[in-house]
C-alpha cells in the first residue's frame, strides 16, 4: 500500500490509499509503542521520507505517464495485493510478491512501447 498509494498520490493527487494505510500504521504504532517505547515515533520519519520520496518522484513523472499506463500500473498493483492476500492473510500458498514489484515499472513501459507502433 505504501508504493501504490504514494504513486497514486503523486500522479493523480488522490491520497485515499495513503489515508487508509496511515490509519493502519497509526493503530500498529500505538501497539508497538506500548511495548517498544518512544523509538516507534522516530520510525515515522523514515516512513515520511520513503513515502514522500515516492510521491515526489511520481509527481515529476506525471507529465510522462498517460491514463492507459496508469491503468496497467494499477492492475499490476492489484495483482500484487491479491498475492499478499493469498500468501500472508489466507495462507493458501506462499507467494513471493516482492518479485512482482518490477511489474509496476514494466507494465507502463510495455504500454508506452506498444503505443509507439
């Protein structure tokens, strides 16, 4: 959700996915802070830099990325989320969803290449 939400925020200005992730992170931070202490507060700075960097990068690429490219990137992100659900939440089959992360860049590239022909 971090990557997809940040990209969506940078490209379209829609921050809904990041808002949902922030709420989930907030509840987890409260639980972690009760046992681990104030250091959990400092981890928010890392999240800010990471998500903010991805959002800013996506914002600079917004002039290059078209609507069909964004649709394919969203579809690839949806497949990654389904893989996370099958692997982690449902524990049906172990799927290494990290191997699918390059698809977020490759899918729009394929659309761009096919659009040239």
